[in-house]
């Protein structure tokens, strides 16, 4: 579905941000991307989406019709069409605060419908019903008429997922979709993503090795712009220490805090 080969991004001053990243993601996989801050995880996702150009290397994406698109070589209008097959779930999520939850879900498709229709007619009743169904999938249908600014972080994150699923993509990219959530909400979002991955593919950045171990089917670790691990999501403590170095202690402390919090929050079903 997705093949990233020897992706490099070098700044004009010679600093290498990505230094030969290669991996692939197949249908049905839920791949967790982890690594220290500044490792190049978000940049890799941006290159996959064609939002940032790579200095060299390739990103091949197979759309549901079986065609393979070489993302790095596409023009803007071609890129827009390919991106319709990719659902993007980012942290903090660029919801339009003044719009309702339902409207926020529907605008996820704006880039995929003909501009004339989006200017003149807006969305059809059928699309509104489908958007409502997408909200139901994440238990947010009762919030459909609420303005986005009134939602909690966990609720916003669910709306962001509904917005991505409404697009009916064949591939999901998620950048830290659970970072600002309490353990209960983080677990709920991971469950939703794992469910989505069964029929599509999900590539997501996470800073929580325990959640990756529990929900992902594979993990790829990036450090200093290079892939340093690609395999079993249950990473050994020794390997984690390799990957994170000095940051590990900080991570352990924040996870201990999460554990304490978890004990105070009732488990989700
Ligand atoms: N457009 C850019 N111009 C210059 N430097 C950039 C650009 N985009 C990213 N960088 C740098 O590239 C490095 C990797 O950034 P990236 O956003 O991929 O980190 P990350 O692995 O996602 O980290 P975090 O976990 O903190 O989100 C960082 O040092 C960042 O400052
Ligand atoms: Mg990042």
C-alpha cells in the first residue's frame, strides 16, 4: 500500500533531517512510529503526504483502484486526488472552532469534491447522513450540533477521526493522535484506530511504547532521521534505551504518572 524508499531531506546548510528512511506498510497493518523528539517522524509523514518535498528518495502509494502513485513526482492537482485516499488525523486537530461537529466532519471531504459543488451546493443530504454515521462510530452523534470550541480534547480527537473516516480513505496517517489525552481516552482512540486498521492501514506516531505494544501490529523507530528498528511492537527495554537514550528516563516518569492517573480512571469496556 505504501512504500517509502531511501527518503532523504537535507537543509541548504547541509543538515540532514531525514537520512535514508525506508519502510513499507501493507493493508491490515497498524504501524506505530516512535522515536525521540526531533527524530524526523512528523517530517516523514509530511513527505508521505507530499506536504514537504524530499531531497531524494521515493514514496509510492497504491490507491484502491490498484494504481501506484509516486508521491514525490506528482503535481499539486494530482496530489490532491491521491490525498483523498488518505485520512489524516493530527494532534490538536485543526477543527474549525466556530463550526458544528457535523460540519467539521463534512469539511474533511471538501478537497475531494468538485470545487463548483462545494461553492454552489454544499453537501448533499446523503453526505450529511454519512457524516452522522461517522460520528456514531466514535460515539459522538449526540454532539453533532455542538460548536467545536466547546469540546474536550478527547471529544475533538474523536471528531477528527470521524472526519477522516467520513472521507472513506484506504489509508490513515495519524501524528500523535493520543498525546494530550488521559489514559482512558488514549486507550479508546487506540482501539478505534486498531479497528480501522483491520480494513485499511494505519501509520501513526505515538510516544507511548506501552500503547504501541498493546494495539499496533508493528513498530518502526526513527532516530536522527534513520530507521533504527522495524519489527515486533513489544520492544525490549534495552532496545527502548537505545532508541531514546537520555529521553527514556523522562518517558518513564511520564508513563508512571500516566499509570497513577489510570488507577484513578475507571477502565474502558
Ligand atoms: N521545514 C523545516 N525546516 C527546517 N527544519 C525542519 C523543518 N521541518 C522539520 N525540521 C526539523 O527536522 C527535525 C525533525 O522534525 P520532526 O517534526 O519530524 O520531529 P519529530 O520526530 O516529529 O519530533 P516530535 O516528537 O517532537 O514531534 C527537527 O529538528 C525539526 O526542527
Ligand atoms: Mg512530531
